[in-house]
C-alpha cells in the first residue's frame, strides 16, 4: 500500500501544483446561481414594476406587508387574461410575485420569509375572491392521430398558403414530425423563449444518420437524435435519445419522419459522401448492420433547424406561430400545440395499450403495444420524477373498464 500522506504533505502538493498562484477568483463576493436569459428578463420586469409603483407611492417600503399587498393587488388588476377570459390567473399573479421576491433578493436583500408567505396567502384567498382569479389549470389537451393527419393533409394537399421560401414548408413539417415521433418539448430542438439568446436546441453533432435492412429485407433510413432536455444542462450524458425510421407499412408520404430531415441535411451539404437524394436512395446497406452516413466536420457545430440568412438556431415563437396558423387553416378553433402532441405520446407510452390509435396508424418507433417500464417512460419523457407523468400528463379518465371483464 502507498504511504499515507499527512495533511501537511497534502497541501504541500497543492502548492507545488500552483494553488497559491493567481488567486483572483478567491474573494468575498457571493456566487449566485446562473439564470437563463428569460428568467433574468422576468426578474427585471418585476423590479421595473416595483420602481414604477414606488414612484407613484413615495415612501413605499418593500419590506412592509401592507405595501406589498397593495403592490401585488395592482399587478393582478394589470395582468391580461388568456383563453378568452379577461381576468388574470392565480398562477400568473403568483409568478409575478415570485419573480419580484427572487429579483429583489438577488439585487438587494431577502424579504423576510414570513412576509413573502403572508403575501402569497393574500393572493390565494382574499385577492382571488375579490377579482375572481382563475385558479384552475386549463384542461390538458392531446394531439391525436387525427390532428396530425389533418395538419399534414392541409399542408401538403389543400394549403393555399404561399411561403416566402419553399423550404419553410419542408422545415415546418420536419419539426412537427420530429416532435410528434419523439414527444419532445418545443425548446429541446429549437431555441425556446425561456432560453432566449442561448442558441440551445438540436445540432448536427446530436444526430446520427444511417441506413439498414428492415425485417422485409428492404433498405430503410433511420436517424437518432439527442434531445437538449429540460433540467439536464449539467448532466448532458443523461439526455434522452430517440430513433426515428421510415416504417414497414404503406402510409401517406407525409407520415415518413425521415425524408424531410434528409432533404434538409442534403440542402446543408451535411454528408461527406453524398450530395443528392438520388445518391442516398441508391445505397444498399449490408445485412444485419447499420450503414452510417458520415457527416462533414463543418456542419457538426451547426444548428439543424437554423435560419438560412443568419445560420442561428430557429426560434420557438416563429415555429409556434406557423404551427398555429397551419392549424387555423386546417379548421381548428384551438389548434393543437407541440405540448399537446407530447402529452399524447407520453400517454400512449404510459398506457401500454395493445390498440393505441396513433401507434396503430403511424407505426411509431415507440409503439405502445410493448409493455414499458416506469424507467423507460421517464427516459422517453425526459423526466426525473416518476410522479410527473401522473400529475401532468395522464388523463383524468384513467381508461379503466370494470364492465369489460
């Protein structure tokens, strides 16, 4: 066994490695948590509201309970409601309050916990009763097979929309397909408003392209993607991975989740050995082995869904607007959102039903006719807590049938 080192030897070794050189980072300054740009913006908005309030109320004390109650009451009156309801939601008021207390603590000092708790209770009872604040979440909606097919039919068969560039139609559908087939959150493939300015999303380095022979002996394309999942910034090795492929059964071409992405990659000159779709379609992969489509080194650091003119990651607000406009053109009063499709995907994986309609029609890569474990469902959804599925995604109708026995 090596000789045990004394504490003096331990620190002597540290000094020899340079522990006493250039100690600029060692000081008495508090180290604060890194904030996403959107969070900083929300804190700044809340502090700006306080500054405006203080100008109209000379002597306003941010540590005085009565003053803070009046402050959040005025905020509640100023918030516009959503979904046709002019009244603010209780959670919106609470979020403004949390943004203010967190921003104040970060830039000034902590407001006493008993004060913040009292204001929180003030919002939940007296203020809610006075204003009739909505305190129920909007009922969970699910993006089903019918939604997906109607959107695809509208976009590719019936649409009168003329986009500025033809590739916008292809890009829009490629994103819809990828979200539907992987149950991803909108900010995991393109830059969300919560990560504004971060450039976070799907990059070519997060993708693997290949060709293999399916069980019928035919060549079939497949793509594996790594999601930039929520709450996994510091643990990238745990990010969910998903494989999408063309599928075995005949179906409408717009249900193929691979061709649109291959077309985008070809347009970006992403492959080292192939430059046209015709060349890709001529590939004959070996038996029992995936033939890897090598990417050019120059594209690995490039966002897959990028703005052509700037090369920057596409923004979620742009895509969400296009998705909503497509849904309206397809005839929906409240078009399905990406999170609606995510909810449906997680429900099918969680239900493990032998006859899920979305799986039966689309032959999804995560076909729910298999019995998945809780760990598989959590990995698919990018969840850390097993309760998240039951609390946020599972329908209130559990699908149980005591008459069927």
